[in-house]
């Protein structure tokens, strides 16, 4: 799950939060794609590092598919502690 070593960047936090929610909700990439209308290739690109800056519209669609609000997605200890200036 989430690791707290060194300086994490925004991409890593988003990717790990997405992985955590997929695990928590017992949801596959394919199911999330169906639920969110985001292509599985886009989700995989986020998870595997090809897309390091998913747009807010994509994140909103993924949140809707996961059944969480955007606020809930970012409301974690890791995001609260995150300092992009480090």
C-alpha cells in the first residue's frame, strides 16, 4: 500500500491512492473502467506510470466509478502531509 519513504510526488500519491481504493473496493481495472467510463488503457497508464498527470476530469470520473467524492479521494493523511516544495 502507501509507503512513506523519502519525498513523494503528487503522481505517486494519486497512483497509490487509486491502487488502495481498487484493493479496498475489490475492484479490477476493467470494472472501474466500466463504472467510470474511463478507458482501461487510461487507468493502466496512470497505475503503471505512463500518465503522470491525469486531469481533474479523469480523476472525477474515476472517483465517481469508485463511489467516492474527489474530496474523499484526497482526504488522507498522506495528502495532508504532502509538501510539493520538498
